[in-house]
């Protein structure tokens, strides 16, 4: 029976049901019993009857039955037509003129989800309830639970999680095949839905701050911020800490509204743990036979030790052989990965699934790797399976046979212990007897090993599992090479190997008197082994230098030293010096050419700066020498307050801020002409983000410390950056970026009027403070005519017009009427974009400046790949095409591709292309999209989803009325295809 509450719900439904109902309850009962409706139609009516308020949308029905909305509506229309025509009724007509018959069963209305909601007539619901009482009982129990759930009051934070989870659920199931980028949510979506859950307005700060795990000061790890979009945290992302509402505080059996129908919160959590985690968690893999390591574990644990005959041709034997070969092939993937990168290693022994000598299936698989030169010493790297009931653990180990010299053994043991100190992996170093599977199963050995447990990697992808083991294997490979080089002499030919193997104690005989003992502290660390197709050893170092640019501290350097020793020798061999040096030169590429190291700032003061104090030479060998130089000024600041390097006041009692071994100036006189390692004026020009600023820093520090460019190239980059910052703080280097110029523009560069007074400009003030040593003015990204900047003082830039030269020149400044000279110990280092260089700068200063061009170096990106995209090939191809169209000055520097990733390296690359490179290309090509498409390779792409610019052809009807003949109907309109930027194929197709 229909309850009063149900009647009220029906009455409140937005329809005039009394005029729409065509049959009474008795008539519906007869129709349902007469067989006029088949079982499929009865089943569909039951489904709608069981929905909330006996109403369901076509979207909900489609989701629950896995059928299209059109198919469902067609079925209901056919059933209604059968009834209507039998009773001489006419169909209804919608606004578009389409006839429909479903009105005999339902009222209908369109919803916000752009789908039709069908509300069953009360007479039909009463008939169904009478005919199927168990269905009616289940319906009212469901409605009671929903009504109870609607009375629950959630906190704002929990409402945000529930709303976001429901939205993700809806997006996932309404858009089959959706990817992890398209499932992201906008803030207003979450806020609007959470307000419905919460029942009141939800503060935006709750979403953007309190529930945002990527925001400092958050209290809940409910959401992740993906470039101002949001997603729900997947299970285990924060080790279960506040990833979802607390089950003790929230009833997960409660129902929540969704456009796909009311659902329990438990259904949401199940979706988050499986379908959603599979979509967004890159490490998520269902534990199925799709993973070769899972199959291998099952095979070895169940079939290991089983008697097997190679002559058996039964189905069971064929299946065992196939599964065994699959297990062995999967296991060898670990060894093959290391052999591919380190080809100087080979197999010493290779595991097989079948043991012919015993006639059984292997229960343990082991691969042994070694370098042939050290084969006679039986040292090897081992990869072995370790069964623990039905679990398959895998051990990676470095096995080093013992020698007779105790001190040597202690040194080897100390080196192996460094594995634990230098890595986070749980390495163990033990002295154990040789095992039967070793190359020489006698004596004792030092074994450094790490055990990877099955539970830790069983849900990972095969690729990630192999990568996990490769990390340890690379470390072992480095230590194996280093220890063998220093303690086990190489054996050049097989005769030596045979002789060694035949001796009673091969290691003692081989080492004996040939072994020269060296303490562990004197032995170099692991050296870089040739790694085919890999990146240079300095890649991580370059990245760290970029990310920490201008903020290097001694503690940071120590941290890096500890990290860098994994696989990199602290005493780099001569074979690698040239390679590393070439990359160190680029190690501090600017992430942004506008980035400027932090410096102390001060304010201009009215008056002319005067230098006091004699200033004593500071020489490296004479550490008792002190320097005194101070710059003083009088008056008060009345200008805008131009930030420049702070005035320096160093007294004999001051503490020299640099290390004792820092090179200090040996040229105290402003007029000294003896320093010739660098020209007085240097302009470094090149395309955007090509490391110009890094070159300028190296030059500036080299000038002050008296080191030529070759010496600077081998200096550790953190030291160079630290020294540069110290010189800026001391006032030896003045860094000028044009935002530092005051509100008067460039007119105040030398001098400016400030009321009745004359104020020294930034250039004059610094030039007047030059005393002992050398000084550098660093001018970043000059983009205006040089003569306009220096005005009448430009003539002083020439080397033969400086103080102390035969043609020393003084210029009378127009404002202060002072005589101004430019000291010989003042150097100018400037950077400039090559695009603006020719028109505005070079022509004015080519006689006064040495111009050093800097070109893009794609070699820096060698071996770097993101989602299969070769950054080196991508950069090279783009630059060749840009050079063809615009010239060599219009190229992309490697800094575009070495920028610090936000959270995901591929997303970072996508944002660089969409937000930096595309606008830059549109500017360079003056909006000529056709040529941009040639640069990006769009003209040769056939797949729509790999085209950055979609072509929209001219269509008839675009303009009203007659179209003049002058209209170009062949003209094309282009728009950006946003989806292409998040498709790796779009970038690969640029160069392939």
C-alpha cells in the first residue's frame, strides 16, 4: 500500500499527474497480469519502481543495465505504443515534434545532468507493490535508509571528500575510457556539490587549504592539488593518514546522492580503492596473472621440485614447460636490464627452469654476473629467488671471496658497509661460507645483500619491479668494479685463469705478493662504469644546481656529496674528466633567464659616494693580511629607493667571510693594467634559456678570483654559486636586472636630479666605491640601446680610456658637473637575448665589448626521456625547423627542458609547451599558425589527438547573406587542441 509519506512525495513531484494518468490501479493490475508486457518490460518497470521515489533517469538506468539510453527509451516507447493503440490512444509530441508513448507509464522531466527522468505513475506503483510484496518491502526499507542518511550532518571537511569522491565516480562511469587528466575536478565543482552534502555554504578555504594535502598547514589529506585542479587521494598515498573520513565518525553504510542513483559510501570507497586507484596510481597493478612475477611466484612455490621428463608430451607436461619457460624469462628480465646498461658484465651462470641432472623443476632461480677480467677470483653479483611458503622474495647480492690478508679483508668489509651508509635500502654485510651455487663453492666470502619481499612488489608493474632491482644492481656493479680494481688484479688471458683455478688456494696465489695494501680511506670510491645509452654522471648534479640556484649552502653540498657517491667516483678517472667537465659548465642553467640570486639591498642616499681607507692587499699565502674598504655617503634618500648591493664597510677586525683557501685579489690599484685574463667588457648573447646567466656568473667569479675560463669550468658549481653570492653580499659584484632600475627609468643610471640635489646613479655609485681588487657589474638581459643607457660616459667603457691608461679620459657629468673616470679594475659582464641584440645593442657597443655567443646544447639532454619522449631529439628537431624559418637566433635553449618539474615531469613538459613555447612561437611567427604547424610537425600528423593546432575549414553558412567573391573560402582557422598537449604521441611525432 502507498503510504502517506509516499503520497506526499508524489504530490510534490513537479508534474500535474492527475491529468496525465490514463489507467487506474485495477486496470494496471489487469495489464500486468494479462501478459501484454513481456518479461523484459516487467523487469525494467521493477527496476524503476525500486529506485528512489519510484523515479530513475535514463542515465541511471543505462549505467545499471549497461545499455544505451536510446535503447531503453525505445523499449519503453514500444511497450507504451502497444498499450495505447489497443485502447485507441494517441501519442504525445515533444517540443521537437517527436512522438512518444512512455507517458502512459511515467511523468517525465529533464534534469541538470541533461538526461530524462522518468517518474512512475502512482497507480502503476500501487499495482506493482500489490503484485510483488517483497519488492515493495525492499523499496520501503531502501527509502527508510535513504531518509535516515539524508538526516546525517557531515563536517565541512568530510563533505568535501564525499562530494569529490562522488564527482569522480560520476565522471569515471559517464565517460568510458577516461584518463587520469580528464578526471580532475575544478574547485567550483567540489564546492557546489559539497554544499549539497553539507547542507550549508562551504568555505572555499576548506577545499584549497584545509583538505588540500599539497598546501602548507593542511589538516586532512583528502585532496591533491594538480595545477589548481583536484583529485581524491588514492589508498596508501599517505600511508592511510587522514586520506578519507574516519569510519568511527562516519557511517559508510549511509546513502549519498549521485546522478547515477543513490549509493552507499562503501561503494564509493570500493571505487576509490580499485578502479580509481588503478587510473591515477602509477604503481597500482591488480594482483593477477598478467604480472609475470606473480606467475613466477605461483609456479616456483607450487611446481618447484616436481619430477619432470623432457620426453613427456602430455598436456600437463606441455603446460609445465610453457609456465617454466615463462618464469625463467621473467626472472632474466632483471639481469638483462643490468647487462643492457653495463655491457662489460656477462653471465657467469644463467638459471633455467629445469634441472636435467636431477630431473626436477627448479625451485630456486639464480643468475650470476661478472666481468671476465676478474673471472679467476670468483667474485660475482647474484640475483636469486628465495621462497617463503607461497611468497617469492628476491635477493640481490655482491659476493666477494675472502683473501689471506686480514687487513685487505677489513678494507673490503668497510667498503661493503658503505652500501648501508650511502643508501636507504636495507643492505646486510655478512661473512658466510661459500654456497653451492657460487662460482667457487669452497672457502668463505663477504656477502653484501638486500632482500626484496614479495609483499613489497607484488602489486607493482613488471617494469617497475625490474627498475627496483636495477637500482641495487647499479650500486653493486660500481662496487664490484672498484673492489676488483683495487684488490683483485685483472687476469688478461685464459691461461692465467686456468693456472689460478688449478692452484690450491687460487685467491692467495693470484694475490700473494702482487697485492699492495692501501687503507680503505685511501682507496677511491666506486667509479662510473660505462653505461650504454645512459645520461652523464653529472645529470643529477645539474638538476640540483638548477633547482637550488642561488641558495646553495654548505649543508646542501654535504648532502649532495652523500647522494652523488652512489655510482660516481670521488676521484674521477681521467677517462671521464672531459665528459664531466663539459657538463659542469652547464650545470647551473637558469630555470628562468630572469632568475637572480638573492642579494642584500640598500637605498640610494643623496650626495656623492667617497672612498675611505687605504685598503691592504689580501694574498692567499699571507693569511694575516686584512683589507679595509668602506663606502660612505651623506644626506637622506628622497627617491624611490633603488635596491642595489649594500655598501661595504670592512675593517681590519672584520672576519673574512670566505674559506681560507679562497683566492683573493692581488691587484689593489684602480689603475692597474696587469690583469689580462678577461676583457674589460664582455657581452654574452644567445637564444632564450641557453645558460647565458650561468656563463656570466662563471666569468664574474673568474675575474675576481683571477682564474681563467678553463679553471672555472672545473670548479664545483656549488662553490662557484656560493662565491658569487658572497661577492654580491660584500659589494664586489653589483647585479643589475632591469626591474632594479628606479621609476625614472634609465635616466638615473649615472646621475639624476632629486629636488634641489643631485643623486648618484647605480652605476656611478658602484664605480666610485672601487678600491682594492677587482669589481664586476653584472647586467642581466640588456634590452635597450647601450648609448641611451650610458650617455656621455659610454666613451669611458673603452679599455684605453680607463684610469691608468695612456689615453685616460674624464667626463664632466651634466648634472653634478663632476669629473668622472672609470677605474681599470671595474669589469662589465652583460647578457643579452640574441633576438634583440642586433637591432638595439650590438651596433652600439661592438667596438667596446667582446661578444661571446652561446648556442643551445641539446647534448645536455642526452638519454633523458619522459613518457618515451626523447628530449634531445625533440629539442634538436624544433631548433632546426626554427632556424630554417627564422634564423639561428630564434632557437630554444636547453633550459626550457631542464626546468624543475612541478609534481610530474610529463605534466611539467606539457605546461611548458602550452604556457611558454606555444605563446613564444606565436610571437616569433607573428601569429602565422601555418608555419608554426610545420615547426611542430602538425602538417604531417594524421591522428586528430596528436595535433597541437586543429584545422577548422571554411563552411557554408558561416556568414549570412551573399558572400563577395573577394572572400577567401580556402582560408583556414586554427585552434589549440588542448588534449594533444597531454598525449606523449604528440611530442614523439614532432621528431619521428
